[in-house]
C-alpha cells in the first residue's frame, strides 16, 4: 500500500498453474479429409484414458484403458508428435492442423458467500487503526476492481464494518432500559434522569478521552467497555439519589437531604468504584496474544470509572437540587390532610389553619 499502513499483505490467489489450450484449424481439418468428431474421438482415446471394457484374469476383473504411456504425455509439446488415422488409413501428424497456447491460470478459486472470491489479508502497523486500513483498502479496490465485483469482509473486519456503527444504537438502547428500570424502582420519572445526567455523560467522556489520546481505539471491544461502563457508573448516582429520597421522607429539606446523602454514601461509592478499578486494572497491563482487545476494555473501564466517580460526587447532588421533587413538602401536606380527616367536621385544626394562612 502506498501509505504504508500494512507491515505485510497476502492473498490466496495463486496464478501459477500452466494451462495449454489446443486450437484446431477447422479449414485444414477439412482439407485433409477429416472431421472434428473423428479428431476428437482419436485424441480422446490417446489422452483421455476412458474405460472401454473389462477382462477377467485369475478370477479378478481389470479395466481396459487404451491410452498412451505416461512417458508419452508428460508435457503438452508431446501432443505435436502424435498422429491420427485418416479416412484412407494414412497417418496424419496432428501438428499439421493444431496450435498450442500455454498460459498460467489460477491454481484454485475459492468461494465466499456463494461467490468466487479472492481473500486479501495483512498485518497493520500498530500506530494505525483497522478502520483507517479498511478505508484505504476500499479506496484502492474501487479504483482497480471491475464494475461487477464487490467487497465483503470476514473476521474482525466484518465486525467493524457490520457492527462497528451500532454503538450509538446499542448505547441508546442501554440508556432507555436503565431509565425504565430505575423509573420502576424509584416510582418517579425525575430520579432516573438525575442518575443518568449526573453520572453517565462524564463517565463516557472519561472513557473516550484516552481513546482520543491514542491509548486505545474505538473498536468492538472498547464499545463493549463503554456499554458496560454505563451500568457500572450509574450505581453511584443510584446510591446518592435513593438515600436522599429517604432523608426527605424523614423530614429534611431537599438541599439538606442531598448534602447528607452525598457525605454518607461517599465511602460506599469509593469502595465499590475502587474495587471495580483494581479489578479491571490487570486488563490495562496485560500482554501477549489477544492483549489489544483486553487493553481496550480495561482502559475504557478504568479511566471512565475513575473520572466518572470523581465528578459524580459533585454533579449528581447539583442536578438533584435542581430537578428532584420536594418530597418533604408533599409529606407535610399529606400529614395535614390526615389530621383534617381525623377531626370532626366544622372544627378548625392546626393543619387547616396553616392552609388558610397559605403556609
């Protein structure tokens, strides 16, 4: 390749099998008093090795194969030394009416997706990505391939081209599923939004930052790491939001509840995040066959978890203070309604007095 993206390239097309084509001059055959059927029949007898009959010898059956000896048909040029019998019984040299044309043809033609195919493979220089290499190959193929030919992929290249653009759809589906599950858990449409807005974007930014710094690439393995990261980092926001809701139900205001929840849940968040980071850290430093895929997953998970955890402790409480509902006010109204329902009709209560006063 001109741009030097590959350390080496190879293909399975081997054009090294000699093929000799026999061209028969029909006019000369007619001038010699022969016909093509007779010529083909006699040549087939000499070279084809047809099984004409069988004979018994000591109770064993053997085929009768009229054919030249192997030494007389080792090369195509020996065909010119043969003679066939004419209609009058004379021997006519074959060289008088045939020509030989020897060319090289493919040794074997493989098939892929039920079509004749040629497979190209190569080793990419580590500083380049498979995406850039495939793009360059496709550009060259469009320039040199005929119009009726097409490109298809196998192995990891097929994953990149067929599944490589599914990250946005997969990530969006994961976010929707997490939102629905959290909405059912919290029995609220606001609280899941706090968890997702406060933790997921920052974690994804942290994971992608190292790919932009060329520590890894956006490949099928790093995409799996990003989707996994969404589920791992969301738990930090869940711990804060859930405990803050409980504190509000105990009578604390929204601001007091979220501050208390962030401080109380600090150690569980740090402990679980540290366990996740140190558990995936060996993937970052692993080496050997298949290390690139493990490195991609490890770098995405470790970097995204560290950066996401640091910012979650500050962003989630801030978003909670803006978006979350004031459950303490709802609880006070419910208690007032309960007191009003418990008193006889017509007797004013402290709860009804507060409502009349606008408190």
